C-alpha cells in the first residue's frame, strides 16, 4: 500500500533528521515537490530506453536544487543527510519485503 509506505517514510525522515514540528511543517511541502519531480524523472527514464545518463544527470540536478531548498529550512548538514536517510529507508523497505517473500516460500 503506497500511502502506508509513504507515511512510514515521512515518520522515518522526521525521526532521523530530528525535525521539529515547525521544521516538518515547512519541510514536507518541499519534500512532496521533490518527490514528485524525482518520480517524474524515473517514469520518463523507464519510458525512454536510450540516453539513460541524461536522466541520471537530471536526477542529480534535481537533488542539488532541493538540497539548497531543504537547507533553507533545516540547515545544510541535515539537508545533505536527507538523501542518505531516504536511501536507508529504501534499504529497510527492500529487506522487509524480501523477508516477507522468503517467509511465504517456506
């Protein structure tokens, strides 16, 4: 369920970046725009089979742009840390899903 996963992700980001309620209120509208832009790049990348590098470059540019925007709200250290936190969440999610699949096979 996408909504449930996204709620877990938001809670994880809030906890890991130690966002105050005021910071979270300003941060998450930016995060939502960032997320939408990244997903659009990923969807376009899947539709287009050639020139993958240009899509990767767009993704990096988008991350740089939003790191600056995030820094205005939560400071540059946590803005940079955000990308690792998202990767960590995705790793945890992937491992959880793999474990569930493995348990079903038994």
